């Protein structure tokens, strides 16, 4: 009987080897994937840790800063180029691979540069963005920021979002142009010393209504007059402005016409007592209300000052009901008499810079009752013409309506809107009581401080 011999053919052996190789490759891929995934997870955890470390440093820096600016690429280019001395910066390096801190060294008059986090970000391309919800001058100290890391040649990325409130700052400002994004922070921890001069012309109403109390009753010891309240709160504001430094102040008044109460500017660092003494002597002259002519005196006086920041603070307690016309205006206009009240058509306002000027009533449009709309409207228009003529270089006009009557508030806002045609910033506030007036003065001081930081910023 013939025996059969069993074994593998060559084809079977080749197939077996191929199957074993494939299994080995699959097992290798599985193990490699496992180890690679673990390495990737560990690497991403490390990167996230370094990113958090960087952000924590930003948090601590912002929390201690007295002023913070958000900048776009026109102000920060990833190096020392274009940086402003006395300011420190946080932003990405030019190659976008490091978060750098440029700390101003006053002794060296140069920046000390350090990297936030470590060098273990695995050559990632970083993106850093800062945002604030506030407008340029809005009191908003919250900063939102995002740090994103992107792997080379891939779309994979890691991202950390955070926010911090810069409670110790004077103000958080954004200098980011429209259509751009904030890529860096500029900050400092010290005050700005002596870099800007500030001039303020106070334009105060001394018309007849300032003799009465705020509730329209006769003034008494218990119910002081508006004039006494104004003098008291204005003196307090002088002390507050003195604390800013490099502030000079003069006094302009108005009733039927404008005039200087103290034409010379007093430097508050040395002469605060002088201006407060002038304020204490202020009193109502019983006339009507011509805010435009008071504004003319205030703005003309500021034109003669070399200060970098100039302001007008105009306080009025009544309805505008007087304005000035010049000789040409009177000659070319039609003199209208209504119940003994004089008004002009086709007028030319008095816009001479040669103040003080002497005017008599036959060159004045006025209305003791405030019932003639033409007089009221031309009084408001006169203030606008003054602003357009003499407002160049003035940063802001603050108009304070020292009244709670709704119609008077509306006229105060109309007056402010017309003054704004002079292309400076304007703001109207209605101060209806003694506390509100003091708060308004405090807010004006804060605005000036914010302006000081903004124009002195990076």
C-alpha cells in the first residue's frame, strides 16, 4: 500500500509568510498609534500648560497695571521697533512662535525682554488677540484675550480663552484701528509725570436766576442759592484738578453779555488759592442768559494758551435768551420790536476775538421772558457760531445744565449739540441738585485724567 506524504507547498508557504507579515504590520501600527497618541496627548497637555502659564503672567501683569492699552500691528511689530519709552509690552515675537514681555528698565533706558512660558511649545505657530468691549473713552476695564497654537502644516490647533478685569487701571483703552485686531498690550505701573499741560476755562452763568434756590424759591441759609452752591462745588473741583498736576484755570462769566472774572490762568500747582479766592467773590448780576458770549471769552482765552489739552466747562441754569450781533449785522438786518424786545433778521453774530468788547442793548438780541422762539434759537445758534470760529484745538466742552426742568434740559442739550459743530467733543449733563453738581465736577476730572493717559500713551 502506497503512503501519502503531507506538507506545505511553496505557494502555501508564501501565503503564510505574507499573512504573518500583514499581521505584524497591523500590530506594529496599533502599538505605534497607541504610543503616538499617548505622546500627542502628553505633548498637548504640556503645550496647554505652557499656554496657561503665559496667560497667568498676563493676568498678573494686567491686574497690577495702572494703565493698559490694546494695540494693533501699527503700534507693535514683534520687536523693539516703534515702542514708546516708559511703557512695557506683551505680544508675540516677529516669527509668531513666542509670547514676549518687554519690561521698561528706567535705569538702562531700554527694555528687558523675557519669554512667557518656556520653549516647549513644539515650534507651533501662535496667534494672540486682545479685545475690550468698551469704546475709546468708555469706562470698561474688562480685557478678553485668546492664545491659539497651530501645528505646522496642519489645521490642528489648541486654543485658550480668558478674561480679566484690570481693576487697578486708570482706564483700559483700545488703539485698534477699524478692521484690525488687537495683537499686543502696552502697560505701565507708574503715573505719568509732567508730560502734558492742561488748561481749563470755566464759563459760569451769573444771570439773575442764579440768585434763587434750586427749588425756585428765595434763597435762605437752609436753602442756599444756586450761586452759593456753584461757588462751593467749584472750589472743591479746583482742589481735585490740582491733584492731576500741570493744570491751569481761568474764570469767564456771562449773563446778558460775557466777560472775564479772572482772565489770567492760574497754575493750580502754585496758585490754587488765587482761583478759589476769585470764585468766592463771584455773584449774580441780575441779567439774562447769553451762554454764547461767555463761550466766546472762554474759547478766545484758550487760544492764547500753549497747553496740549484744553477744555471748557460751561454751567448755565436757564434758557438761552440773548445773543450779540455786530455792527454789520445790525446795519444789514431788520430791527424788530415785539413788546419792547429787540431782535434782528439777517443777522451777523459778534465774533470778534478782541474781547472784552463793549456792547449796548441796541446791538443785542434779548428776551427777558424766553417766550420768543427766535431769540432762544438765535442764542443757541450764536454759541454754535462761536464754537466754529474759536474752537480749534479745544479737546472738549462740558455743558452743565444746573436745572431739573425738562424744557430747560432740552434747551441745554440743543445748546450742546450746536457747540459740537465746532468739531470738538461735547457732553451735556443735567445737575439737578447739589450732590449731582459735585458728581459732575468729579466726572469731568476723571475725563481729563483719561484724556491725559490716552494722549500720553504708546
